[in-house]
C-alpha cells in the first residue's frame, strides 16, 4: 500500500475550495473577511487559513465550523443520576380513647330530652332526630306510613256512613219482616229502630272493661 499523502501546505483558491468542500464564492468571501492567509506566490496557506477558520464560533451565520466544541463542566450532577429517595413512612393515627365508664361499668346514660347538653351530646341528638325524620320520609314514600290527619278523617267518614246505613235499616226491612212475622209494621219499625240506636250508642261510647284492673 502507498503511504498516505501529506496535506499540501499551499493551494490555489479553487483547490482550497475543493479541499474544504465549499464553493469558490465562499472562499472569495473568506478572503474579503481577511480569513485567508496568502503566501508570497499568491497561494492560500492551508494551515494558517484553517487555523483562522477554526477560531470562529462553533455555530455561525452561514454554517458550522470544523473546530470541535469543548463540553462545559457541570457543577451539579445529572438529576437522572441522583439516587431515588424512598418515601418516609407515615405515622399511624392514634386510636381514640374509650369513654370512661361509671361505677357499674356502663357508659353514662344519654338523655335526648335534657336541657343544656354538651356540644357532642347536642350533635348526637341532632343526628338522631335527622335520622328519624329521614326514616319517616322513607316510610311515607313506601306507603307504609300515612298522615294521621288523613287517617282520622277517613275513619270518621267511614264510621258515619256505617251509622247512617244502620239508622235507615229498620225502615227498609221492617215491612218485609212484619209480613213474614204477621205483625204490625209500625210497631216492628219502632222496636228495631230503638234497638239499632242503642247498639250504635254502645259502639260510640264503649264502657270500660270491668275485667281490667
């Protein structure tokens, strides 16, 4: 193998353009900027000119120089190289202390109707009443609980209809019964009416049971 030829020390501008891989116009521009070092023979001093070109910034307007860029030393380490921090264990919340018991070993009695309750007991009573109220709403929506006023009105109207029906019953059946019994219809009507009214009065005003002490 032939030995590698050494870099020429001087070239024409056209040869230097081919040597640098640029156009001749770029070399002419460099000459106008004073970057070309010319020999006495009018040739381009390759080593001196390339040194001038390499002194430019790494990135310049119009291209990139061939001078290697030195890396800047970093004072701080790369965050990706830092050791991963393990999360610190959180403290376990302390369990609430049990309420003190009385002499018999039972918790203090709670009276929902007491006056001037402590704050915690007042909140407890409020939550209890809200729970009862919501339970009533659920029972109403499920048709398992009715309004008391509506129930009393329905009971009263039904009882009045039954009373009126009983009061008119003797006059409706007395004539037929009198014919079957072969008795006077007026007398039978009077007797039936008296007994029906007595029965209704007993239902309306029941006497207390003597067996209950």
